[in-house]
C-alpha cells in the first residue's frame, strides 16, 4: 500500500474521483484542466512483438519519450501511477489502429484487450505548463484556447532496427526574458520533456512555416517574441504511425490518463 | 580560522601563490587563466560618502552587481574571500579616478589609501565561463582570444538618489541548443551574474550594431547562432563614471582579485 501525505492525499483523491467518472462513462472529453496539480500521461499500447523495441526507442529518445511507467504484457494496473488504475477504462477516449489506420475511437478497451499487450505511459507537457503558468508566464495556446502547435522537424530521432523518424516538437512563443525563465523552469522537469531543444530560427530544424503546424493549431507570435521548441510526446505516435504495426492503441489527442502523482513531485530541484 | 578540505586547500594555496607574486610586483598583467578554479573578483572602492548608496544600488541590481564582499571603511583585509588578502596590493593593476577622470594606473594603493575608503568585491563572469568551457561549449571570445564584447543597453538599472544609468551587458553567441545549455549552467551561478537577461534581437534592448561593442572587442557570430546577453560587471563602473565622484578606485580591466573561493562552490545546485 502506498502511504500518501495529507497534501498528496487530496490530489490523489481528486485524481481518483476523475478516473471514476471517466471509467463509468460519465465523462468522455478532453482532460486539460481536470485534477489540477496531478500528472497526466500519454498512452501507447503495443503488442509484445513491438514492445521491447519501443522501450529501447524510448530509452534512446528520453526528451520526446519520457517514460512514466511500462507494464508487463497483459497487465492493466499501474500501481506506480495511482491506486486502482485500469488502463482499459480510465482514459476518456482511445484510438485503435490496425496496420497504421485509425479504425475506432472507443471509450473503453474491453473489446480490444488481450494478454499480449504492453502499455507505455509517457509524460505530457501539461505538467510543465502548469509550472510556467504558476510563474506568471503567458502560455499562448492556453491564452488563445487552442491546442499547442506541433511540427515535424528535420532532426532525426535515435532509431532502432525498425523504429525511426523525425523528432516532433511543440512550440510556445515568449519574449526573451520569459524564454530564459521558461528554460529554467522546464529544465526542472526532465520526466515531462525537460528543457527546450531549440529556439529562434525555425528553419534551422526544418520547419518552413510556423503558421502551418503539422499537428494542433497555430498561435499568434508577436514581433518581440521568440519561438521556443520542446520535444513532443507526439513523436512516438508519429514514429509508430510510420511503421504501421499490425495493431496498436493510443489515447485520443488531449484525452489523457490522470494519475495520482503530483506535478510538483516531478521537479528534480 | 577557516578549515578547508584538501581539495579546497590546493585551490587556496594556488590563489595565495598568485597573490604573493602580484603583491611583490613579480606579476602585473591580466589574471585570466591564473589559479584555475578560483573565483576572481571585480573591485570598486569608494569614499564612505558614496559607499552606502552604492551598496543600495548593488542590492537593487544584483544581476549586474553581485556582491561577493564589502569591507568596513578603511578595512584592507577580506577574510571571507581568502587568507591574508590585502586589497591595496593584491590586484595587479588599479585605476585611480578623480572627478570621473582616470589619473593613474598604479600596481599598489599605498599612495592613495585612506581610512575613509570602502571596498566592494563584485562577481566576475570568469567563474561561469569556466563552467561553460567545462561543459564543452565554445565561448567565442576565449576561442578568438579577445576581450568579451560589452554593450550599453536601453534597459535602465534600478536607480538610487544619485546612482542610475543603463544596464551594460556582455554577449556570447551560441547555437540554439548550446544557448539553452548555457542558460541552464549560468542559472546555477547567481553570484556571478546568473542567467542571461536577453537573447536574440539586439535591437529589443537598444543595441544597434553587435560589431561595435561599447567595451571589449567584437567577436564572430555565425549564421546559425543567437547572441545571448548577460548582465555585466562593467555596469557599476559605467554608472559611477557617469556621476563622477570626487574619488574612486577600480581594478584595471582584466586585472582581477584572485580569491580562495572555488568557482564550483558558487553553484547553487
């Protein structure tokens, strides 16, 4: 049994309350803003035949693929992320992929689950964005109520035998002093992408037009602002989509797993 | 009595050896590269009538004016910076200013000293540059064997009744990934200027032409590099020069006080 402090207990209680609503079907929308202070996680489920190699890929690419937890084949609980989590029911909406094609978007996995599946829970920028907002920074896509803009770059990931592809980055514009502060803050969160990988000229990492993101939505960038780029958790999905495994499951974008962990607990310092 | 660890003892011994050579006149040149690992400090000496206000100015502007030590009036020892330091003899070359005009560049202060003088020892970027080099970064002015380029900006300092003026910054160009790393590293050294104050467009802080620094020498900036700007210890000298006190003493540029403190000991983390 985990023993939580009182403060952490309140967070975990709220996380459990949200998961119950999601599990029972009472809630099936995006999770941004739910259970403030709790770590939310991206999901990637692969058959055992791909799992070891995907684990290696994550090990080689910790900035886009910061692993919070990996299950044994068939395991549905995630005790290191929270009490009584069931990975088959506790995410509001899933995406089922066959040979790289999206075939369904169910709200639970009972119809699709089998004992061969391995689940990877990957850190999400929600955690560091909470820290940026707490410091008073203007996180533009939140201010503009949009999805964060994401771009495929010309920067290759460190590949494995079958898995390779370009790094995907998310972008947030800041004035220089705030960009420096954002680098300091996100450096404290290596398990959720950590410090940026680039700033300034988008062309240097192969991005042609910031107004045309490959995923998410464009945001306004003012004349005195610098685009700052973080490694993005969409990278592994993009890599997997490229190799088209016979079967895989992800969360639907923005529909994350709410864990009992505290965002501030991820800070290294 | 201070008790040093063995490792620190070796540093302090080397610092003391250098100071002895300087005190006896055997060495009278710039101190860059001497006693590697030891903190070097800028010097500002003012009459008591200016000292309290300069102390307040430093308190309000810790990034350009990080104070390592302040003496009582007339005090010549600096026990918190090293054993047996004499501020009148242990810097290779001084500058004597009367009414804002440079009147002499002696190698000791015996002719100029009086009991009314207060000494301010201010952190120097040598300390964080050592950390940047240790991490493998290309610090351009060191590679090019030049003085660091420094610029007066349009950014005002936080003034006192009589002391005010623009922030002076030093500039080091880096590729984006190295700029991010440099921000992380220098953030650990708040007592030697800390994190940068700006990066990118020089015009946003009132710098018209990077090839024409106000102090030091220009360095090459490559197409894929971003200029990164740190608050500079020349700021207080620039402010003092502007108000032209009846008498003041500084070190000659590059001729610093070598202390017993270790650079790594300044790191906050």
